[in-house]
C-alpha cells in the first residue's frame, strides 16, 4: 500500500514538473519572439519611409492632375513608384508576419491558432472571425498595457490589408 502511494506521488511530481517545464518554455519562446520582433521593427524604422511617403504623395498629386493634363503624365515613372512601394511593403510583411504569428499564438486558443496558421488563405467568414477574436483580445492587452499589443496591432493591420485587397468588409452585427 505504501509503495503505491509513493509511486502515485512520484507520478504526480513528474507530471507537475513536465507541465511547469512546458509552460515556462512557452513563455520563454514568446519573450524571445518579442525580442526578435523589436529588432525587426527597429530595422524597419531605419528604412526611408519618409522618402517613400514623399514619393507616394507626389504620385497621388500626379494622378489627380491626369484629367487636366491627359497624355503628359509619365506612366512609366508612376509604375516604377508603385512597384517600389509594393516591394518595400512585401519585404516588411515578409520580415514581420511569421514573428507576429508566433507571438499571438497560444496553446489554449485552438481556433485562433488554427485561423492564424491558415491566414491569409481564409474564407470571408473565417477572416472576420479571426478579426473579431483579435479585437476582443487586443482590448484586454491594452487594459493591462501588455507589450504583445504591438504584435496584435500589426496582425490587425495585415488582416485589414487582406480585406482591402479582396474588397471585403467584416460586419459585426453584435457590435463587439
């Protein structure tokens, strides 16, 4: 009888130690990903976004004058500017998106993790479901001034870009 109790206690201890190792390992990986994201954001901050913005504004001004000066606009230069902006945007998301996904994923939120893994290849309903989940969680993160709010904000921006590209909107009839 005593050996059975001892074996049971040892089994409980091993299970508890395994749980704690997995939990704190997960927390460590999140902190590591946050550090990686901060490095990437720091590198992105050093890019010449002001120059890019200036070129985009100039491009918008030229497009506004097309009706007025039809035929005198240099479409080749405009095309080059658009390609440059697209390439820089794609490079940014390529560098940031996987780290943002890793920070947002949690082992207890299976549906959210499933949607994040499939993103951006989601149906309209799924992408709206993911957006609603993240909007609910971001409110809580802001309340607690959690640093992960940056990752959530970047993911929300990416979701809005995909929705815009698809010409879709998410309507929350519950008003959450």
